[in-house]
């Protein structure tokens, strides 16, 4: 799994985070009767975006995918695309995202698409610069509730100075 971004083309903006969540969950069930490697069933804006972005970020699958030999070339940036009627989901290697993120944002604006930055901070950015913080939905709906977590990224940042002074520093062998 890499860095995940979704480009969205809808006639209307989402009214709130719950409406977005419902749409997102339905869309990512991937139950449309289409080939998700083919862009032809997507909206015109998404089609235009796709045909332009694959000049920079090659598709892993589908008719525009480079050969296996070409994919093994380290100079080629590849993404796994999943294309629905109203969205293009992109999975890009973390090592490549800094080289192409600005291209994605620029092309999203050019083609009047909203950009959902899933891997960063779950923010939905519209092409006019306005945005919806999707994390707000979780705060609103799960306020005061606790859940078990199998992994907490940045958990060492949760340790207070007082705790470190009493117990000592973390051993570097743990990363």
C-alpha cells in the first residue's frame, strides 16, 4: 500500500462529512459493472485528467500500462488506478509522491476536480481552494468514545517529558 489520493468529479459538493462518507463508502465498494482499469466510463473531466496524468504517472494495469520490463525501470513512476464514474483512486509509492504531488494538484485544478488526500490528513480540497476536513466527522460522531488501536503512528510523541525523565530514553534498537 502506498500513498492514496482520490480525484472526484460530482455535479454537487458534499453538504457535510457524513454525506461524503456515505458516498465514499458506496463508491469504494467497487460494485459498478465496469472495468476499473478503463477510463471510458468516467466523467469527461476525469477522462481528461487521466489521459494527461498518465504522461507523468504510468498506470500499473490496463491498456496504457508499460510492459513489465518498462515497469522495472526505476525512472518510471507507476500508480495503481481504480476508475469509477465519479472518481479516480490512485495508489502511488511513498517514494514517488513528493515528485508528482504538485502535478496531481495542478491537473486536478485544471480539470475542475476535487482532491481527497487520503494518506495525508483526510482533507477534501475543491478546485477553488475551499476544503472539508473529513476528520471532523470522526470527532463529531465518536466524541468521548475509545477504540483499541493495533498501531499508533507517532506514539513516542505521546510520552511526556516527565515520563522520559523518570524512565529514561527509548532504546534506539526499537527504531
